[in-house]
């Protein structure tokens, strides 16, 4: 009986070892899958740059006209909660106090990027004003990038992208709701270069 008992214990030991390895492999696979999913979600939260791009026609003199609009200088950090409160406040305030007026009506030209006048401004003017006011409020200029898109009707449009720690959020003159870029249903075309806002990059991302 003793040899049989020893053999039995050896079999049980080998079986237990195999089961343990199976659980370990399964746990590793699940962890890897979760990590991959999280990484994919993180990547999808930010607009991906494709290549350098010329600026929109109306923005060619933007840096000369407004040096702050092309600043990549980092500002003093603040808490995410405080920064988001400022972002929401400025977005609502500019949308509420600025009238929508086309460049053609105001300047007799198809496209001119400028801060809104007393009459108002169009989409890129809204974006510029929000960027200026947010910089003045202490938000890091490198997180604020103007982007050109095609809206849900596939009309040309401009928005301000806020590069938060969790992903790119969109400040839009058409809504007070601040959305992740992927929830706008816009086709993103060009954006100020995150590394050097005086330049532009193609993004070509569909939400």
C-alpha cells in the first residue's frame, strides 16, 4: 500500500501543479487583454497626427497677429478639477456673449481669422476668443489647440480642442456641452501642432 500511496500523492501533486499553471496563464491572459483594451481606449482618446500640414488660408498670419495663439510655453499647473471648471465657464460665457456673424458679412471676404468684434464672429473667432480667455485664466497654452473639421452636415467648421489628461475635449460654439472629440461626429482635418502650435498638422480622424 505504501508504494501506491506515494504514487497517488505524486499524481495529485502533478495535477495540482498543472491546474495552478493553467490558472496563472489564464490570469496573465486576462491581464494582458485588459491592458491592451485600456491602451487602445487611451490612444483613441487623443487625435492622432498624420503629417505636417499648411495652415488654413485664414490662419496664415495668425501668429503675427496674435502671438499668444501660437504659444507653446507651459503655464503653472493647476488641479484638474479647477482647470475643468475654468474650461466649462469660459466655453459657456463666450457662447452666450458672442453673436455668430460670417466673415463675408463682416469683412467681405470668405475667411478671416480674428477675435470677434462688437458685431460678433464666426466659428474660428469663437475658438480664438476661448483660447485667449483660457490662457489669461491660467490654462496651459500647449493644451489649447484650434482644429478645423467638417461638421455633421459636412460643412467647414472650427473648434477649440482642450488636451486634457484623459483625452481631447472639444469646445464648440454650436453647443455648451464639452464632448470628447470622438463623440462630436465631426470629421477632423487639421489642428495646431501639439508640439509647436505655430505649425499645423493633418489629423484626418472621423469620430
